[in-house]
C-alpha cells in the first residue's frame, strides 16, 4: 500500500510517502512555478479520491488536484 502526505505551500510542496510492501520512502520537494507539482500529480499512481483538511488559501491546491483528474473532498480544519 502506498501512503502519502502532501504539504502544499505557495512556492512549493513536500510530498512525503512510503510503500508498505517495499519499504521505499521518499520526500520530493516540488516547485510550483516550473510545473513540477502538476507534472508529479499527473504522473504518479495516486488514489482517485483525495481528502484534504483546508485552512487559509487552499484553492490553488484544490484546483491542481482537480486539473489532473482526481476527486477531492475538503474538510474544515476547525
């Protein structure tokens, strides 16, 4: 099973993850301006449904997830 987390920021994102079958781990840092985050999200094998706890200005990350064909459920952090 692939377990991944996302920490989106205005300039870049961290996407730590691990594969429970292989033990492989990673934490790529992706720059948004160059399109790295969108390219990564488009090419990786991630769940079709993503849950997100949102605070502040999260519209950019919501649109990124939707643009690459994934569904997203947004929960209030409060």
